[in-house]
């Protein structure tokens, strides 16, 4: 299993532009405490997905600092960054299912990366897929899945190692209400077990249903709120 590290995310005055004059992120600053769940909200183009990719080091900020577990994430692949990523559960853009592998094999990849035993791989893959209602899809290939099924498999892959830190991009976007509630229940269980979470979504109700604090991205900046579930 992944070795836990002292998870905390610090995002300090982060700027990111994709073309001259278009700053997607403009001095974004907020932090995520160890064991906390934070939901990023904002319209399309507000920078939610970009921010998640910066946090995992898949892209580099133009300026500012991002710290994960006390280590600066620079966007370059280093042994330290690779070790931190192995302790993350990732469902982000640019990390699709591998088409030549079955659903079970795709989910097992995360466990094999942390050198889980063959017995643990079999048990964890089945148990995690069952929690998403996908145990009957173990031998299916990605091309045989619906969009919602593929999305749930990606999230199963992110959670199968019981990671210390979970980053998820729109985990309920393609799901009907009942299926989305099941996914949220699995995320809540992971949070109760101690996982730190940073989840990007368009769903204005997700923070309250997850019991998470809400950070809204507007005009490239972060509006840091409180725990939505605690508001009257």
C-alpha cells in the first residue's frame, strides 16, 4: 500500500496563463489541511482542472509556490515527486484508462505501482469495483464502457490504494443522481478513513453532500469559504 506522508496542500500566489493576456489563475492562494476535504467550484474555464494539474506537478505555474506534504511541486519529474504521486489517488484530465487493458487491469495498475501482493491486488480490485457497482465489468475493456462507467473506473483506480491524498476532477459530472450519490458515499468513506481531498466540480451541492469546505474560483482568483455543510 501507499506509504502515508504528512499531507497538506499549500497554494501561494499562483499564476498561470496559457496565452499572452489570458491569466487563468491570478494569484490564487489557499491551503488544505491534513485530513480536510475541499471542493473547488467555478464555471468552465475558471481554472479548476488546471489547478489540479499544477498540484500533481503535471504542469508548472508561471509564478507562485505549491507545496504538497512539505515538498515543493515544481512540474519536473524527480524521485521525490514520483514518491509523492504514488501516495496520491488521481482522477484528473490527461489520465485516461488504458484501452488495451481490462477494467480490472486498469484499476490494478495503481496497486502494482506500490508493489502490493497478488492476493491484495485481487481482493482490493474486486472490493473497490464492487463499491462502485462495477464488479460485473471487471473483464470489460474501456471501449465497452459508457462514459459514466469509465468515469467510475477512473475513480476506482484513484481510490484502490486507499491513498493519503485524493484529487478528483468532476467525479459526478456524467452520472445520474442515484449513481452520483453512490460515488459521493464512497468519497465520504475515504475521507472518514483520513484521506485529504481536493475535488473540482460544477455541482453546487457537492460540497454540502461531501461535508467539505468550498473554494470558489472566480475571475482567476480563489474565494475561500467555510465548510458548506455547517452553514444554516
